[in-house]
C-alpha cells in the first residue's frame, strides 16, 4: 500500500484479512494526517440517507462509483466504525459522527487492529515511481526498492500538501501511460476582496441562506473570512464556480418574495433600507453588512429591495488556491482502470481514494467514497492474487 490515509488503510486491512502480508508506506512521519485534520472540527464519517440521493452527490462519477459505494455504503461505514469501538450519533441533517467527534480515537483503534494483524508500516517513505517491477522510494536510509505481488496506490489528491496530498505522484503514474485528468480545486473557498467595512465581521457566519451558482444550489452556511467566504454553503458549488458561474445568495430563503413585498408595501414611504433589514426582517449584523458590501456600487431602490435580497449577486475574484481546498477533482481517470480499479497500463497496480478523478461535497460523502474505493481496490487485489496463484 502506498499512502496511509483512510483509502490506503482500508485496502491494507482488506488484503490482510484475506491472509496476505501487507506493507503500508507513507511519505510523512505519521499516517492519516489529512484524516486527523478533517476530524478537528468533527469527523463526519458518512451521511445517513437513502442510497439514491446519496449517490447523486458524486455527480459525473456517480455511475462508476455506484457499485463501489453500494458494496460499502453509509450503513457499512457505521458498522465498521462501531467495530472499532466507536460510539456514533446522527445529527439532524443525517450527518454521522463519532461521539468523541475527533478522528484520533478511531485512527488509534484502527492502527492497533492493523498492528495486531501484522500489517507493517513504513513512514517517511516517499514513492518515486517504478524501476521495472520494483517500486522506488526515497527513505531516511536512502533509496529503497520494494517488489510486491500487487500494489495499491492511495496517495490522495493535490490539496493540503503539508499533510501529504501533494499530487506529486501524477508524473510517475502518467509516465506509465495512465490517463489523468488535470487537478482542480473542489470544496474550495471563494476569494472576495472586501472593503474595510467588512473587517469587523470576519469569522462570522452567514446562516439560514440559500446559495446558487450555475445549476447548483445549497442551503449551507458560509463564514466570512479575511479572504472571502468558506464553508459548506459555497463548497458544494465549486464545480460551477470553477467555470466562473455567477454566484447568488438568498438571504431570507424561508420568506417568499410575495410575503416580503406585501409586508414592505405596508411600511411608510420614508422607511430606510437599513431599518427594514435590521428591525423588520431582523437580519444578523453580518448579513446586513454583507448586503451593503455587495450593493456598495449600486444601492437598490425601494422597488428592488425584495428582488435584491432574494437574489443578491456576489461578485468574487475566483476560488482560493487549490492547496487550500478541502479536496480536489482530477487524477486517475476511470477509463484508465478496469472495473476493479486496476490500472490498465500496469496490471497488478490498483488505485483508491482521492487520487481517482471524482469529487463530492463535504458532509460524509468524501470519507465514505475513500473507504469504499479502498475496500474495492483491496478486494480487487485479493482476486488478482487468487487468479495468479
């Protein structure tokens, strides 16, 4: 196994359970670093919802991922976590978390189980490519080679390089004739140049809003940061925002335009916009500041207050740099692999996790697919070994 995130570790466990000797190599001093970072604000393992809507979150990759995720779906992820003595709870939106919230207790239990099974871990082993049948590594002791009967590549995408997902593997894999899609940010923050007016609101969230870009929409919240907007509300719109689609937000999605217009018509003609937003609609200070920031160059007249509030244009400068994105699109294309996730250009080498070209919003979909593709690649490797025996 090359890469010791959730996909690599799941592939390792699958092969080990089948009775094979397994070595897990990772470039970093410790394993699961991005997994641990993801759990800092609460490890969202999966989402408890019907399978059909769950799968739509994988958009263009829904068809190739369907049998993979179906074989290790949200229920299976929960069963697996409970098997590691992790108590779980499901939030009001269906998101599933360990009661401990953090990733570290689960990872410790998982590594202990792998250790007990005899899975070997080698850290600070950076994969460089192949020399014929041998995998090449740069290690603290210099150059090393490993010849294995099968290999599972699970080195992540191209974001959060400091945690190990730097995409450096692409050149070596591409050199083998493997078709790759260019990396692109996914679940990325939006870059906005603010005026000084917004500085007091940095760190505050825009809640109970509805975002729209291209054909995508979201009811998630987004936080105002020094550099723009971040959070689930805008992350899920990344595919449209990458293409430069205009971004809009409804600051009062639970109030219809008709009701707002009827209520506004009853107000005195001298009513000021700020008073209406603050005293009548009771918008938060952050929402009010955001509204005036977005309309600074063209204040709406009273007859457009409602339409502007319901579809507020949000000019943005683009997405934040890819390395800041939670995940990435791009990587090994599905048509470069067979249905067991084995590279067509290099038999015996399988791929798993975020290094495959798929993307999904946050909310449990990312980790579920990483675990599922890891297990699928591991099972594919087990069958490959059995066929070769």
